[in-house]
C-alpha cells in the first residue's frame, strides 16, 4: 500500500489543501500480455498419504518463465495491480485442466490457492462455484487454500462465503498454518476442513525437541477439532516417519515428489499405483 504525504505551507487554510494525485500503478506490458493470452503454465505437486503412499490429490501451482517461483510471479503481478486477474486465471485454468483428467489422474483431488483479496471480494464464492460448474468438475474434488492473513478481514463475511462454498462440497484449508497472525479462535468460528502446516515448522522436528512438541501438538489439536492435516516441505524419511506416527493425513515434499507437469504427474501416479499393486 502506498502512502502519500503533502507538505503544507505555513498558515495554509485547510480548504486550500490539495488532494494528492491518484495513484496509477506502473505497467508491466509483458505480464499483461501473458495474462491476457493465458500463457501461464501449471505444475501439480502431489499430496500423499504418509501411511500408505497413496497419492490422494495435488496442489496447482502457477509457472511462468519470467519468474523463478509462484511467489515471485504473484509479487510481480501485485506490484502492477494484476494479482487478482492472475489469481482468477490460475484458478480457472486449474479447474478446467483437472476436469479433463482420465485414467490414473481422474480421482485426484485438486487444491487451488486464493489470495486474501479473492475471499474478501463480495461475490467471489458465486464466481468460483460458477467456474466449477463450467469446468464440469465435482466440487467435492476441490479444496481452496487460504492464508491466515485472509482470515483477518471481515470475519462474518468471510465465514458466510466459506459456508456457501462448503455447502456445495468444496473443502477449505488454512495454508501455512502456524506462521501468521490468526487467532486459534478462527479454528472454531470459521467453517474449515484442513490445516496445512508450513514447512518452516517441520524443518527441525527430528533433532529439535521444541519443534517436535509444537508440531505434534498442532496435529493433535487438529484431530480433536475433526480437521485433516497436510504437512508441507517433507524432505526426509525421518520426518515422514514421525508425521505418520502422529497422525498426519497427507504430506507434500520432495521426498515424495516436487511440482510436476501433467505428463510427469501421470507417469508418477501410474508408477506409484503399479508399485502398490
């Protein structure tokens, strides 16, 4: 958010003060063209059951050669006022791609990320349900991932929109849980289904006693509240063994698979099914 300051001459009357000129975001014509022509690619990171190895779903991630990561891409878009257009494009594209999956990919659930301003926007819930219907995908396969910062807006309005989505079958996950500023009260006051524990919290669960206590307690709390738990950033078999023992439902991480394109995902899922057979 930009803040503008005006310097007032000594003795200047309030009625003579000039309002600051309206802010016009600088343009990024390259990114504008990329979004307009829908040249954003998608990668899909598998979400895996740590106990069985079954691939249950995927998280859709935006990819563009002009940015090193989805975070960098959205930061660039936000700087020029394109974040919401980009967010809608990625959500729409992910829904329509997943709706066409057949064979081993057909049963996979799909997680899509929301910006805080998506959920804060009046009518967003209706727009998303229309997009799900237009794609022809079962809403029960869809999970929306919201960050803790999205919960700091108008809580009543957010709860109403989430409730409408959940009533249609869409599941709601709080992403990067434990790293933001949201109160634990949101876990009981908002209609939620899933907690995603951030990778930063599990990095030292094997060697760090306090980290281990915190993550184990978070998983236990989620289970007491009848919430599923997804853990991000799992990199070692030792981490995975602890998470499985504590009751983690799903994990994402390079020990399973990193983000994959459609062809890679199909091969990975098919090979996993063959290995399990």
